[in-house]
């Protein structure tokens, strides 16, 4: 599902649960969620949504890699890697009984 499809889903959900909404309002909801996750991770925090999952970050050490084209060794700097671990409700939604893998 891309952002446009997610936007359509949010609009339908807002109509069903609250009121009529338009594309801009649905985009605002999506953007607020994304901004919230990004802000929390920037502030050395994590986002834990019970049942859905956990957004967090881990430190990756510097290492030496290899350029596959030239075979030359390349130094790769240390960096922070964003991670996501799925919660139980998300896992169950992906593995419903009778659903083929």
C-alpha cells in the first residue's frame, strides 16, 4: 500500500468513525504519524505501539566492505540503523488461518 492508497483508507476510516474528511486531512493524519515516529527516534527514543510494533534504532559499527565492481576494499562508517519489530496483532493479521503463504 502506497501513501495514496493509505490516504484513501484513512479517509474512509475517518468517515466511518468520526466525520467526512478530504485528502488533505487524511494526508495530515499520515504525516503526523510519520513525523511523530521520526521525532521520537531523533530524540533517542523509541515508539512502542502495543499490538502493532516497535520502532527503534541500533548502532552499526564501522566496517570494511568491498566494491563488487572493482574488488577494492572500502571503509564503511558507523551509522544508526532504524529498526521495526512487528507486534502480535500485526503478525496475526499477516498469518490468518486458511491464508496461504
